[in-house]
C-alpha cells in the first residue's frame, strides 16, 4: 500500500513538468480577431492595454535600441510581425484547437487542447528582468487595465489579486 502511494506520487511528480511545460509548438495561432467574436468585453479592453501596441512601440525603437526581428519575441505574437501586439494567445495559449465552442465551453477540454491559465510564469516569459525588460508581479497587475484586460466575470479580479 505504502509503495503504491509512493510510486503514485513519483508518477505525478514526473508527469508534472510536462503538463506545465506543454508548449505552444503543438498548436497553431489564430489571432485576436478570432477570439473577439465570443469575447468582446475582453477584446475591447485589451485594445487599450500597452500589450496591444507593443509592436508599434518596438518598431519606433529608442535612440540606443533599434528595431530588429529579435524584438518580436516579446513585442509581437508568435514572433510574427503580422500578428501585431502581445495578443490573447501569448497569455492564453495558441487557440486553433480550443477556440471551437464545443471545446471552449468545457474548461478541461479546452486545457487539453492548448488553453493555458495565465500565471506569474506567463509574464516571466517576456518580463525577464534583463535589459530594459523589467520584472512584473502578476498578482499586483490583475487590476491594472494597462496590463490586463477587464474581466467579464467581475469577481475574478478580486479573487486573483487576493483582495
Ligand atoms: C465560439 C466562441 C468562442 C471563441 C471563438 C473563443 N472562445 Fe473562449 N470561451 C468561450 C466560452 C463559451 C467560454 C466559457 C464560458 C465563458 O467564460 O464565457 C470561454 C472561456 C474562455 C476562457 C476562460 C477559461 C477559464 O479559465 O474558465 C479563456 C481564457 C478564453 N475563453 C480565451 C479565448 C481565446 C484566447 C480565444 C481565441 C484564441 C477564444 N477564447 C475563443 C467561447 C469562445
Ligand atoms: C525579453 C523580452 C523583450 C525583448 C527581446 C525586447 N523587449 Fe522591449 N520591452 C519588453 C518589456 C517587458 C517592455 C515593458 C517595459 C517595462 O518592463 O517597463 C518593453 C518595452 C519597450 C519599449 C518602451 C519602453 C522603453 O523602454 O522605452 C521600447 C521602445 C522597446 N521595448 C523596444 C524594444 C526593441 C527595439 C527591441 C529589440 C531590439 C526590444 N524592445 C526587445 C520586453 C522585451
Ligand atoms: C497579458 C496577458 C493577457 C492577455 C494579452 C489577454 N489575457 Fe485574458 N486573461 C488574462 C488573465 C491573467 C486572466 C485570468 C486568469 C485566466 O483565466 O487565465 C484572463 C482571463 C480571461 C478570460 C476569462 C475571465 C473573464 O471573466 O473574462 C477570458 C475569456 C479572456 N481572458 C480572454 C482574452 C482575450 C479574448 C484576449 C485577447 C483579446 C485576452 N484574454 C488577452 C491575461 C491576459
Ligand atoms: C509576449 C511577451 C509578453 C508577455 C507574455 C507579457 N508581457 Fe507585459 N509587456 C510586454 C511588452 C513588450 C510590453 C511593452 C509594451 C509597450 O510599452 O508598448 C509590456 C508591457 C507591460 C506593462 C506596462 C509596463 C510599463 O512600463 O508601463 C505591464 C504592467 C505588463 N506588461 C504586465 C504583464 C503581465 C502582468 C503579464 C502576465 C500576465 C504580461 N505583462 C505578459 C510583453 C509581454
């Protein structure tokens, strides 16, 4: 009995890194317009975040920082200049396989098809703390409309920021 529990635990530990690390590569990106259809509140609010303008800002550059393709890793979606801005899918995972209503309405199914729940780790991917990219504290940004869109479920912001 003991051993079964032990091995069960080890199994869970072994599987975890893969579950957490499921990578974008498995699923294709579709672009924010496809999400807008069903998530207008979030889309319209996202348009007013700094993330929506991240590509323009990088292309304008600064005196000592000229635009080049490598900027797009953090200043666009899927490093693709044609997918301008840090769009939905950079925080929620590439949507080709979860955007269908039959999948979307079932959270577990959506996750199995690439939906990611945004967390501190999501932000760390770009807000690395290196160079001009400052670190951000996820919990503190939940209600910052320049960072994250408004939620349709108004109580979510409260619960996520722990207030
Ligand atoms: C055909 C309609 C439809 C499309 C298109 C769609 N969604 Fe959804 N989505 C839903 C429904 C329905 C739910 C579950 C109920 C709700 O939150 O409204 C949902 C839930 C979600 C959730 C909340 C999951 C949770 O934690 O409970 C996220 C995040 C999300 N969608 C992101 C996206 C993104 C990003 C896209 C574009 C790639 C997208 N959706 C496209 C219908 C859609
Ligand atoms: C590792 C991710 C990352 C890369 C790569 C990156 N940026 Fe940024 N950039 C950020 C983040 C995050 C911010 C938000 C600023 C902050 O943290 O306060 C930002 C902000 C900016 C800003 C506006 C604020 C400022 O500092 O003036 C400009 C302009 C900018 N980046 C240009 C560029 C250019 C040009 C490149 C390519 C040479 C580039 N970035 C590459 C992550 C990155
Ligand atoms: C900078 C990261 C970020 C971007 C970009 C982003 N979201 Fe979100 N979104 C979040 C976070 C954080 C939550 C709360 C945790 C979660 O459900 O993942 C959330 C929650 C949601 C929810 C469910 C909660 C609710 O009540 O609204 C939907 C639906 C959603 N986002 C859709 C979108 C769509 C559509 C876009 C693009 C137009 C988008 N998001 C862009 C971070 C982001
Ligand atoms: C794909 C890369 C990427 C991801 C993922 C990302 N960001 Fe950003 N974020 C940026 C870039 C690039 C900017 C700068 C945009 C600009 O200045 O126009 C930025 C800007 C911001 C700003 C405004 C900073 C300022 O100086 O005004 C905040 C706050 C922020 N992000 C928070 C978050 C949070 C919280 C998350 C995680 C939920 C997140 N970001 C995820 C790339 C990213």
